[in-house]
C-alpha cells in the first residue's frame, strides 16, 4: 500500500511538473500549446498535492512537492494583488468577440452603457450583428466607427469610439500581420492627448494553423516595438493566447494587462459557461503602455463563447 501511494504521489508530481514546464517551450506543436493553457490547474494541483502529501505522511516526497508548489504559487500570487490607481478614468476600452455574429446585441449594449465605454473593439463582426447593435443604439452612443463587418464570420473587426478617432492607414495588411482578421489601428484623442489603439485578433491555434497563430502574435509584437517609446498605446481584443504561451509573453512584455493590474487573479474568458467545459483560460486581453489602470473586469453575454473584457484608464 505504501509503495502504491508513493507511486501515485510521484507520478502526479512528475505529471504536474511536465505540464507546468511546457510554459517555457516555444513551439507550434498543438498538444504543447493546449497544455500551456492549463497552467492554473498546475498551480492548484501542486497545492492540493502538497496538502495530500502531508495528510498521507509521505514525508520523503514533501520537500520536492512543496518546492514545486512554492515556485508555482510564487508566480501566481502577484496576479491577486491590484496595482491600480485611484481616481477618475479618462478612457474606458472594451473588447468583445461576437462569435461569428451570434452575440446578443442587447447584452453587449447593456455592458457598454453600464461601464460608460468610450471605445469598443468588436471581433468576428458580421453585417447582421452590426445591424442589431446599431438598432440597439451603438452608433448613437459611439458615433465614430472604422473597420469592416464581413459575412465570412471570422475576419470582420470594427472599432467604435465616442472620442475623436483617426484611422492609421495601411496598418491592417493580412500578409504582414499573419492573420486574415482585420486589426485596424487608430489614434484616439483623449482630453487633447493622443492614444494609439490597435485591435487584436490573431488566428486561433487550431489544427493546421498553429504556425500562423504564432506568426500573428509575433507580428503584433513587431508592431509594439515599432511604436515610439513615448507613445501611449492600447492593444485590445481576442489574442487567442494566454500568459502560458511564450509568444504572448513576448508581446505583453513592457505592457500592462488590465485584468492583472486589477488583481483579478485567475482570469478566465473562454469558453463561456454552457459549453462542454467551464471557462479556464484568458484569451481576451486589454494591454496598454503609458496609461494607468483604474479598474478592469470581464462580462459574460449570450451568444458568444468569450467573455468581453473592459479596462478603465487614467492618462499618465
């Protein structure tokens, strides 16, 4: 019996370490990409395994199990502590994936109104869902618009804004950006100051598309690097990647993830409850530089398999 318990504890530890270790493997092999999305489960699993090791008195395994648990929780704990700034927000950005145009327009509009949104990034926008949103009052509320709704369901992206918005021409080239989705770039004027905003929708890492997925994340990283260091910028949308993926961490390096800044801990934006499994990974993000996060969050809405995300900013 003792040998069986030792074998179980040892096997679980090795399994958790292997899954957790994929975090640092930069690859386009889909099984590893999927495992990299499971990082939070590794943290939880190591914590439970530590408790179980103590209860079972497997003292010889306690040191390696506890050491791995401390390392994992040490990486996770900072995400539970907010480093937002108090005060009035100058800019509120929201990003919503409309799931091939199936999203409930009234619920999207309710979220826009509830959070007093200034800029709304909509991915997987089709003409039909845009018509429903306009009928629900979107154009009246956010009168400036760019991008394009497309009937092919996946590649349409639109950006609506309450504040003045100038389109940056020639910045949404699929051949350069590595994704068929539109990723328009605009310059917002917020209280007389410019903020560069780019919509993000890299291709999902589905079978046969993982090379394009990483190429699209790398293209966004190049865009970030080409923006002058002193410019305020926001990247918002569905990145189809989490902090478990090396390509996304390179993109997010030097930027602030609003959900993390708000201390929300294990943020889960996909898939929405009601699918085959509950949400477990953050694929939707609002990243920024040169702005201070005042608050952030996410909202579930019918018709989409993603939560929408929002962030309130004070300009630095």
